[in-house]
C-alpha cells in the first residue's frame, strides 16, 4: 500500500480532529494531551508527504513544535495554540513566506 496516495484519498486530519474533539468533550481533563497528540499527529502526517518526495511544509514543523511544547509545558496551552493559529493563518494567507 502506497501511504502518500492513501493520504490523498482519506481525510486523515479531519478524522484526527473529530477524534480529538470527542476525547476532549468526553474527558475535559485530557485537553492538553489531546491537543498535543493532535498537533504531533498532524505534523507526522505532514512528514509522510516528505517521504513521497515533496518538500516539508512550514505548517508541518509548526504543528510538531507546538505539540511538543504543549507536552512539555501544558500550563501554556492557550498561548501555544493562539500563536500556532496566528502563524498558520499568516502562512496560509501568504503574508509570511517560508
């Protein structure tokens, strides 16, 4: 099975978001871990595209770094998520080019 082609046919990030959201709603105490796991999983999926010969996108590195930071310092979750979302928006809109 070719992993990168499977990624194109399955909305894995959407499935991850649904699972993480359900986990947070069912057990709010695991919010930090659910967010960290989601960000790390999104980063890992981005790295799989590198395996296919594509360039690593800045969003991939941003998600990995944010996920690790949430695991290391869970008390700053809101700051990390806020900064992550702002940087992601700036990158996606083309204001920041890397």
